[in-house]
């Protein structure tokens, strides 16, 4: 379980691609002091397991389904990634409940810089739009954000990035046409499931 508050930005150090999986090496400084092999780490919003660990790197196995469903398959050596450790029960929940189970990929359709913020417009997969709502929560590349505007006719949303988010995540590198991992609010999915079962 994560909160969507990115703790560090790392880089892809190496990728070993197999027929149905890949091994990623992620490099990051001053982040892994409390991590042990087997721990969960959110990488661009995807929950991965540390299988090898050093002072400034960890490796993770990524299966074919994750490579297909998320943007991890498009990462290259040198790509920046948002990192977050699993939340402790005693932590403040500063973002929202994030599982690290990516629901799909959104595409950046526009970026509008402001004096102290940046507006980012995104096209969302049609089947995920029903889980989004203005002022509701959404997780993009592991970052907990608030939906500012929503356009159902064009399957799009807008979010605003404050200077703190731009400085401490990899979202400052995003440009039109880029893809980002999206995880919708799990509570909305549970409510939908309960309502469907209740109708039977």
C-alpha cells in the first residue's frame, strides 16, 4: 500500500529483457537504507518487489503482463522513475490509498505552463473514465493528484502540478505524446462492484 507521495526520483541503470519478462536495475541515492530484499517499492506507480539490493540500486523482475499494461515496457536506460516505499500503518496518509496496481496508460495531450504551476491535460482510456471525478483522486506515474477538470466527451482530464510536485517527481520531464501509468481510486471500483452484485 502506498500514498502517492513520491519520496525519490531514480534512474533505470540496466534492463535485461527476456521472452516474457524483464529484469530492471534502478539506481537511486539515499533512498534504500530501510529496504530489504522482498520489500515492495512503487516505481512510476507500479508495485515491484526488490530482488537484489545494493547501497544505491535495486533490481526487480517485471512480468509480461505488467510490461503490457503499464508504461514500464517503454522505459529505457537513463529514464527517470518516481519511487516510493510502502506506507507504514503509522504514517500520515498525505495522498490517497494507492495499491500500485496500474489500471492502464494515459497519454499526455497538452501542457500549459503557469507562473507557479503547470496544467497537464491527459487522454484517459474510455473504460476508466467512469472512476474519475472533478476534485477526486487519481494516481499518475505513482503521484497522487487531484482531478481539476474532466471532459467525458473527449475522455480527458486536467491536473495542475505545483512547484513541489514538479521539483520532486519526474513529471517535469513530461511532454505531449508521452504515456503515464494511471491508477484510479480503488474505493470507486469497490463501490461499482458492490452495486453490480447488489442488483443480482
